[in-house]
C-alpha cells in the first residue's frame, strides 16, 4: 500500500475546455520535450503507455496542473522555465500561480466503500461502443460501466506501482449526465456520475482514457440541500 504525494497547482490563466490540449502543448514546449514525464512520448511515433503523473486540467475556469508521485518531483522543470506568460494558440496569457495544494495519501483497499464523483469520464471507445449500445437494460449498461471503472482503477494502481491483491468493487449510484464530446476531432461518449468503491482515490486525479487532458477527474460527491 504505497503512499503518494499529489500536488495541485491552479494558475491565474483563464482557460476554455477546448484549450486544454493547447495548454498541455504549451507547457511541454516550455519545459522541453526531453522531460518525457510531461507528455509520455518516447519519440514522434512511439508512445509510452503509462498512467500520466502530470495531468492538465481546468479548475473552474482556470488552468490547473495535477502532479502525482514522481510528477511532484519533476514539476521543478516547469518552475525553472516559467516566466509568467504562456502562448495558447495565437493568444499570450498570464501564467502565474494562484493556488498550490500538496497532500500525501495512503493508497489502500477500504473495509467500507467511499463515495466519489467522476467528471468527463470516457469509458466507451470505438471497439466497445457497439457492445454497449446493444445492451438492452439499464442494469446491463451499469454493469458494463462498473467493470470498465474497475479496469481503469487497476490501470491507475499499476501505473503508480501499487499491486492490488484484493477484489476491487465499484457500484455506480447515480448518472448525472451522459453526453457527446469531441476528442481529437472525434465524437466520444462522456459521463458525469457518482459511484462507490472500496479503493481509496485521491481527489483531482484522473481515471481512464485521456486523463492527462482532464478527462475522468475524481471529486467529492456534493450533497444538494433540500429546499423547504
């Protein structure tokens, strides 16, 4: 059961959702492509399939970086190069740190499952989409999504050098939103939902496809107060 650090940096930079890939590219250009941990590309045509320990996101309307485990140590390459301005597309934007939050977490299997939310989760790909839409009942679809979530959690754990030797459970408790979004010019099915799992998950980290670009971000479940 490893202990990991998670560093969240929020900038003063206003960022639209579709600008996240450009923000990522600008950070990579700033630090230099020799810092592979920022992009996971070994060369122009070779990709290092590993859980991303530097993730590019939005916090509200502002640009954010979430650094995990060794990503926390490597972020010095960014601070060494940052001069407070960044080019995103054709625009030059301010890039000053507004908030920094560093936490340490013990990754573990819990006796009592915890509730989480996940935002912009991409469990469906071109290979499994026909299988998903062929499922006739909601129970079957939820089972499919829960199995996919378990796989995403196990992949995250492996990428963080955590060998889980117990059964992982996931129970989706609420689907808040199911919608189409664009990723690399292609329409993909995205979910905002709530679930319970017996795996401790740090807030702000991403699970699943394109987690380096802010997809599949884990958060707390916000209980809505009743209006009397």
